C-alpha cells in the first residue's frame, strides 16, 4: 500500500507519506478515482525538491471519511503521461504543475495556462497575448468580454464562439487577480499576517478560508480547540452562507430583470452582514476568526440579538422567495437553462453547489465533518437537473437549512473558555491537510513544514478551481443572452482561483 | 399584483434617510484614537501585520491599516477604534492618525482640483476596476448603491463603460496581470477625470505590498483624487468620501 490514509485536519510527518515511482503513482491514483464517484481529488500539487519536483496527490473518500495521500519524485527533464488523459478532473492540477515547473505532459489535451502565476516557469508568456482557442469558419463569430466587466465585479476574460445567438464554446481565461498569495504565506512570518492573507484569498469567503487556515495551523501546532471556538466558527460559516446565498438570489433576479426580487433580496442580505459586524466589527467577518483563540466570544446577548434578526428576516425572506418561485416569467428563465449533466460534473470533479445541483453528493460538512458539524448531523441538499433552477433551489433551501442550524446553535451557546493564547510552534517536517465546506463548496489548504518547523509550502484550493469548467460547459448551446444568469447562478471566485 | 404590493408594504421604508449622519450598529472598527499612554512601543509596532503603526510619535496610517483591531485588543489603554466611518481624504497624509488626534478626517478643500466641484458636484459617473481586489471592496461598492444606502440619490452611479465615466475607482493592490487593463481603462475615460482608490489594498498594497506579483507603477504616473480606506471600506465611508470630494468648493 503506497499511500497513507489520514483524516481531515490531521498532521503527519512528511516522511510518513510513502514515495513511489511515477508509474505506480499514476496507476494507483487513477485506479482510486475511476468508477468511484465517492472519491475525488481534493488537491494535487508539486514543489521543488533539489533539482527534482515532488508531487503530492490527495484523494478524498467520502464514504470512509479518509483522505488518501501519495507522493512521487519526478525529474522535470522527463516527459510524463498525464492523469487527465484518463480522468478529466485532474486537468487543471496538471496544467498548474506544467505552468509552475515546466513539466511536460505528453498526452494532456490542452496545457493552457492556469493563472500566469508570478513564479511560473516560462515568463516569456504573458497574459496580454494569450492565444484564445478559435474556430476558422465564416458562419461563426467570436465575442470577447473582459478582463474588466460591465458591473462591479472581479476581472477575467470570457471568449465566446457563437453560432448566431447560440454559444458553441466558451473559453475562460483567468489570472488577472493573481497576487502571489501562496508565496506571501511563506515570506510573511507573523501569524497575524498569514491570518490576514487567509481572509483575503476571497473576501466573500473570509470565514471559509480563515477557518481552513486556523484548522491547518492549530493541527500543525498540536493545539486542541475548545468547543466555544468551534461554535463560533460553525456559526460564522453558516451566517456567511446565508448572507451570500441571499445576495446571489438578488443577483439572479437582477439578471432576469426582476426588479422587486433584486431589491428585496439585496436588502435582506444587510441585516445578516450587519449582524456579523455587530459581533466582530466587520461586515464581511474579517478579523473574526483567528487560530488558537476565540477572538470575539459569542455571548448570550448576541444570541438574543441574532434570534431577533432571524425572526424578522425569515418571514420577509419566505414571502419574497415564494413569490419568485411562483412567477412563470422567472421560472421560464431558470428551467433548463445552463444545464450541466451528472456525468459531466463527475468527470470534471465539480464540488459544492456545482456538484449537488446535479445529484453528486459532495459536502465536506457530512463527508469529512469538522467544527460542530458532527453534532448538526448535516444532510446535503441535492437537486437533479443541473440547471439554473437547481442552483437557485439549492440556494433557497440552503438558506432555510442554515437558518435552522443557526437557531439550533444559538439555543445552546457554548460558554467562553479563557485560553492562555499561546500557540506552540508548528511541528517540523510535517504535512497537514484541512477541508472546509465554504458556501461555494470545498476549500482545501495543505501546509508543509521544513526541518525547523517553518512553513515551506502553503497550497490553497478554492472550490472555484474545479467549478469554472462547470460554468464553461453549462453555457454551451444556450443563448448568449443567458450567460449572465448562468454566471451569477454559479457565482464563482476569481481571486480564490487566481490566488 | 396584490402579492407585489404586499411585499412592498411589508418591506416598509428601507432607505437610510441621511447617510452622512446615521450611526452604524454594534461594534465597528472605524477611525482609531491613540492616547498619550506609555506602552511598550516595540511590542506595539511589532503587532501590526502591515506596519501601519510607527513611533515618534505613535501613529497609525489608515492607508496601510487592515482594521484587524489587534493593536486595540492588546493595548486597549493606548488605541481604541471609534465608530466614526468618515475616513476619506484627498491627501494621503491626512490618513495618518497621530497620538492624541481625535478629529474627523476630511477632504482638504484647498487642494481639491478646482473643476471637480463645478463639473462633478451634481453628477458623478464612475467606472470601477478591480485589480486584484478580493471581492470585498467590490461588494461594498455594490452595497453603496442598494436600496438602503442608495448612493444614486446624490447623482453618483457606476457605469459599464469608461467612455461614459467621469473617473475610475480602483480596488485591489493592482496586479501585474491587470496593470495593462487599468491603463487602457484610464486612457479610455474622457477628460476631466478623477482617480479614486478604495480599500487598504488599493491605497498602499495592504497585506500584498511586499508581493512581487503586483505592479503599482500606474499610481506613480497620475495624481489620486480621493483615498477611501477600509478593509473593506464601509458603504458609508464610500458615500461620505465621494460627497466630501465633490461637494467642496
């Protein structure tokens, strides 16, 4: 058995990960995932080890709640066979390895740049002259959008190839947001700097990413969190999910020109994020989560206040959502628009909502539970059609589910336990992996330490890393005018992808 | 139809009657106030993740501050964050809060370009550019125009094309990969035009200041008309900053 099985948030010695040759590494990992929809790759990355590149592959098994880690040392002068040729879900991971280290894959279908990272291997290639895929035809036309979009959103380039009004192909090129976060994690030595970086990976998922970072760090430092700390994290994650889902319902209404829904859902987000500010001083919950301590203890008075907020929020939300879901003009825009099939979602390794919309049961809250999700006995909400309607339904039902979890949590507030606030230094020569279900889906952070216990590599994977391809597939054969609603119904992160 | 009227009725009046005087609820980390208390300065300076705190005298640069509140948590007798959300100025050095300062940050009317009030005083259309922003300031810029904050009541709006804009609003530290696009967008905006920086990342690079993946040379070429600090900037900070800039003679 040339892999090691670990649990979520477990730290192991790097030397405990068995190393094998590339042939075995290739066969075994493909074998693990092929025909096993319950297993998928949560992270696959390389780092420099002397003159060679060390690859680490992490496959999560949702039924046994394990993560299977294997490793392999390769020489970048040698061409490799690509996993992608057998399993498409590895395509972006291999493109990233190619882009960063110059490893050549002989049978990868398209080694397109991932994000033009600052530390890329070939610096002669720049984002400005990226050659987009094109089809030579007199009947087709291309539409280029971006990097700057019409609204107040992040940059990315979308290149459509259209047959009349119909989209034949969409290519998405990202990387404009690349700030070099993974390198800064190593360069900045203060814990507070790293925690600040974690909440800036994607500002709309400040809680999700900072909880993941806190779990990684605490596991590396062998710190046992108390229940009150995990209580705050669980509550903050559900509040974040609730706020963003409501905001996204507003965005979807905007894109179908339904003014009432747009305004009402837009304003309904405010009491939730204002509550986050009342609790921690920031509307997006920046500064709320810190490793090793309960930064802003959740008091019974805050519990009372949150109950009041929800008591007002719930009927107003229900009234609006019932109206939206009974409007034929809205439903006709949602149904059978932007479909991703179950087979496609599985093959590209979609996660989070983008998986659950098409009956792929992927939810870290139930498959690799963390914080207080053991106690909440979470059951993921699944839909079958994979269209905009499924994604909107998931948002509606997850809002309702989050409210019920929040109500359950605040009915029994964990009392604050005073900590000495001192974290030990991270264990040397170690590897840690942490998975958290953010509102978009699975967030995965991996950390490696060197012989002095210093951070040697910090690898971040936002759920958007998997799911951008789902958006590109969903718009095929749709009218180009339906692109905005498809895009909004996924609401993927640019900064989380570009890092 | 009746359902719609019911919804509108149940929503009631949502708009904030006066966004220049309203108080923010609960805890809010706005403008810091630094006392003359003696503390271990080396320890205080070392706390800050972005080196926003300097000594002789102790001061906090809001253009670098991430508003994490760590300094106030560890040295509550020295630093406290007030709920004052009016943090914007047209002068970079007005964002630096000194020991003992407890007055509002304002735009300096003497150094505002003369045409700004005359041309943009009643109508200001802006083109937003996210250049490495993490989508938090973008969120709050969007929120500034929702039904509650309703910035468009002052004639301030975001537009889709730089050709329709009176200026650009930059969020994020300006990544190398976005540097060209920022320049193209600025060039496409007709004169006279303003540049507004929103958020700590845009003003100083924030936590990304040391990154080799950013390129801030654009900001060396042109004068900045307004700095709006925050991480992210609160919608009230944004609205008040823009009003302060355009309404002053």
